[in-house]
């Protein structure tokens, strides 16, 4: 099988690149399988502190490969897709897991977006914690053009970021929209011309902080939407109690006092989570 994704881990940063540029990084069965396998490996890593997800070539991801779309009815490599009712990953089915695994990783994920960010590619980007886009990037909830609906967690993730009427209009019309529109709607964190460089700079900033504190922050932010105010406040207290006086927390204080870069130990092995 020809590899569809390139991964390099340097200084705690996982540089993840969709690598099917001749097809504008469109999602086929092999790429989906690689995404699932990569998510499993990264979730078990103690050394990765942040990931940057981008695409090689002219686009981040143009959505589902048209040829692959035609294969859905026959199964084959796409067999996990054919029974969408099967909850294979907690509350998610296999294809939803391809997107939600980025949200579930124990460390932050930054998506660097350029060119086409369409359909499944747009939903994949929504799984990241932070999205940095090139000014010329184009976005679209394209599933309606194929007689389908967003089914990779997009209907949930979009409404966590944008007004529901905006989400409905984009989904009902399947029209494309600009990076500035995506920022205005709430889908994009920043729009900058050197988008990949800026994403990596943000990753370096995050990688320079205590991995224990960063992972605790992601757990808190991930769970806040599903918890009541009382539960969220209690969870904040639990996470903070676990950090106070820990080795990495004390090292953060020493580094500030001694005016030097901190020397953090690797974080504890992450616990598996269900959607």
C-alpha cells in the first residue's frame, strides 16, 4: 500500500502531512485507514506534546475521493464505512472516529489549512483544537452536492463553533466560502499568509510549556461542553490538585526564577478515552 501520510516528530512536535498531492489529498480508504492507525499511535505517545496537521501540494484536503465514493456501496477497503450504525469507537462509528480522534488526542492539535478544505477535509480540520488558514484557502460543506449530509462528526463540531443558522445555510447550499468568511463564522482561529510557519510557531510555544499542564487543560476544555457548571468547577479543582507540587510544575517555577528554558519530563502515559 502506498503511504498517504508523512509524520515526523521533532522536539515534541508531530508534523503530520497528508501526502496525496496529485489528488489534492482527497480521502480514500487507504488514507482513512492510515489516519485511524496514526491516531492510535499518537494517543499512546509520551513524547509528543503537540501536533500540526497539514497537507502537501496545492490543498489541505479536497474531501472524499470521488472514485472512493463510488466504492462505498461495494465495501472492500471501505468495509468499515458500510455499516454506519455500528458504534465502533464509543459513541462514534468508524468514519466519525477519523475526525474525532484528533479532538480526543491527549495533546493539542493545530490544523494548517490552504487551498481546498472541502467536505471530509473540512470536517477533518474541525477535529483540531486550533485552525490557522492561508488567506486564499477555500472552504465548503460539500456533501449536499453528492446527495449526502456531513457524517464525520461535522454537524456537531460546526455547531460548537458557529451560529446554527450559519451552519444550516452552509450545509443546505453546499456553497464554498473564503478563509475570511471561515474566520468570521468561527471555524478558523487565524488567517495569515505564512499559515504553516505560524502553526509551527504556535506548536513550539505549546511544546515549551509543561506537558502535564497542557494535557490537563485539553482534558478540561474537552469535557466542559458535556458537564454542568458545578461539575466543571469540580473537575478544574481535581486537575489543579494533581498539578500543584508535581515535578513539572516545580520545574516551571524554577525555570522562571532562574531565567532559563524549562527542562520538562515526559508526561504520564495518556489514558484511553471514548467519544
